[in-house]
C-alpha cells in the first residue's frame, strides 16, 4: 500500500512538471531545472522580488504614478510566486494552487 501511495505521488509530481514547459519566457531570466530544494526556491523568489523592488525604485525616481508602481509590484509578486513554485516540487506547486483557489479565489 505504501508503494502504491508513493507511486501516485511520484506520478502527480511528474505530471505537474509539464506546467513548466508551457511557461512563457521571462525577459532576462533563465529558469533553472525543476525540483530544486525549498531553500533554492526561496532564494530564487527573493531574487525575483529584489528585481521588482529595483524596478519600482527606479519608477519612483522617474516620477511614475504610485498607483501604476503598486500595480506593477503586485503583478511582479504574483508572477514571482508562480515561477518560484514551478522551480520546486510539482506536487507542492499543484497543492498550493488548489489552496490559493479555495482561500483567495485565484
């Protein structure tokens, strides 16, 4: 029974990796291989967020509207979260998407 459960989990994890293949190219950023450990996923996420923070700071200095900068920051965080999830376990990514649908309606 334990082997059957592990095989199901493995199958789900493999099929979830397919969602990476359909991801759009991100300008200036190359996706590392899937299945990274959680610490590496977190590091990649924080790197993407830092890039967003730098773009927002530059926008502030150039006088962009605060609402536009806030919208950009929200979009960047959403994209970073989705991309970071795909770097780790496909199963965890799928479970988090289901959780988000129930909790946040997204």
